[in-house]
């Protein structure tokens, strides 16, 4: 059962008159409320109809999530969080969206410079791991999938035309939150193993 803490009447950007009830629902996890879902959708500039289309659910279900009548599934919370992360990085996240950053000669030169810096970074990491005696873990590298795995550790990457790699994401499935400082050696080992496979 959801417990209402307070209510605000508001004509919102979602395009309908709603009673925003700050409701604490156990299914949200980490204390997320239906009001927070409303705020997230407002940030994303997504209305109930668009959310229903994106998630392939009935718009009445979305409205019930927003007014706290029913609990929002954890899977929906995760999707919305992922969309917010993409939006904050100025990356397209809707299926019908593309990036439109301008591509002038200065931009091309900047990209070329970054590419060289990235190649140097990868080379430096590989030398560092080699100096340690190689990777401490055995990594399974799947070039066609752009994936490297070692137990509970996963690294995604992209193979570049020049034979170099571009790093994607690092994930742990052992219940611990990834941390770039703490997990630095794991990530370096993965980079070394990927470069050897390429």
C-alpha cells in the first residue's frame, strides 16, 4: 500500500491537470516516489502518451503511476534513469532522435587531436599492465560483440578502423557499484586484454 505524504494541485507540463501526491511506494526502491517519477518525466520533457508509446503500455497505466494509484515497476524506473543519463550527456535517447552537433573543420581537427590522445592513453595503459607482468585476470574478449568479460566484470568497447579501440562502459555484476578509482586495475587489465585480442 502507498502512503500519501502531501498533495499539490498543479497544471503540469505533461498536459493534464493532476494531483501530485508525494507517495512512498516500496516498489520504487531507494525511496523513489511517484512525484519523483513526475519530475523525471518533466526533466525529459515526456508526457504520459509519449511514455506509454515508448514503453508499449496503456496511457491509463502511466497516469496511475503518476498519481500513485499503482506502483511503478522497477524496470520503468531503470529505463527512466538511463534516459536521464543519456540526456545529461547530450546524447539522443529517443528512438526517433539523432545528434546534430555541428561538424566544421575545427571540430575535425579537435577530433583528430583527441583520437591521438586516446591512442596514447591506450598505449600507456598497455605498457603499465605489461610492466606489472600482464593481466591478473583472464579476460574473454568477443570482438564481434565489443565485449570483454572476466567473472563478474564486464567492459564494452568499439573496434576502430585503425586497429585501436574506443572504450564504452564498465560494469560489475557482483553487487558492488563500479568505481573508476577502486576498479582502475581491473579496467586496465581489460584494456590490455582487448588490445591483445585486436
